[in-house]
């Protein structure tokens, strides 16, 4: 497994992985919080977005957001 900073081409998959991780806590796909979770591009701009991938592919297995003090994330 590799851990690295998210790349622009990862952001759609990061958003979907994040939404899937929180699915049991949201009412449905139109929930405002789901939209917020799916917005990986903004999260990447406002914090540090990291991803885990297999050694042999770029599939996104999981993500971590490291937030600076005062971050909206």
C-alpha cells in the first residue's frame, strides 16, 4: 500500500470514497453534508488531502484529510 498526497485526477474518486464511508450517517444522496463530503477539490485546496492506493494501481482505497487550525474541515 502507498500513502501519498491526492492528485487532481484522484479527486472524483476521493469524493465518492468519502461519501461511501459516511453513507450510514446521511439521509440520502441529496443531503447537503453529502455534497460537502463529495467536494474533494475544495477540501484539497483548504487542507491536506492524502490517499491510500495499492502498490500496483491508482485505485483509491481510502483518504485522510489533515486540517490546519481554523479550517472549515
